[in-house]
């Protein structure tokens, strides 16, 4: 039960290392997965069954959600800095809105594949 509370506090989706940092044991994770209390979205990422669909889609696509309502100036500057440091390291930074993730997956996937091109996937 504590696992679900921690996951909910983290937005419904979290990497397992964040859960372990917050005192959830590997055995607790395993039991919760076996019991259907939580679901594995992909390797290393756990979610509650009630997690927002756009979070699940973003994690599945190895994407990151951004939101205008959360884009205060400081957060926007941090995002821009992160993007600017990621590009020279070989990362392609793409931004998609909720509607793209939820309703236009084939076009989104085509854009991602085009951006990735021949790059190795990390």
C-alpha cells in the first residue's frame, strides 16, 4: 500500500530507483507487480493502474512531457539549458503536446524515427 502512495505522490509513474530511494524494497516492488497493485510500463519504470495515460505514453516512447502551465521562467530556462547541453552530446530533443502523444502516435513515431536516423539508441 505504501508503494502506491509513494507512486501517487510522484505523479503515478516513477523509475524504480526513485522508489528504492524512498524506502520501497525490491521485494515490495515484486510483490506489488505480481499482485497487480502496480504495472511495469517498461524496464525500470513502474506505474499505478490509474496513472495518467499521457504519462504512460511518454514513458513508453522514452519521451518527456512538458506543459505551458508548468513553464515558469526558471523551469523554462532549465529546460533550455538541458536541451542545449544534450545536443552536443548527440541527443535529439523533440517536443510533443498531449494531443500528439494521445491521438497521432504514427506521425509522432515517424518524427522520432526520422530524428534518430542512424543514431544508436541509448
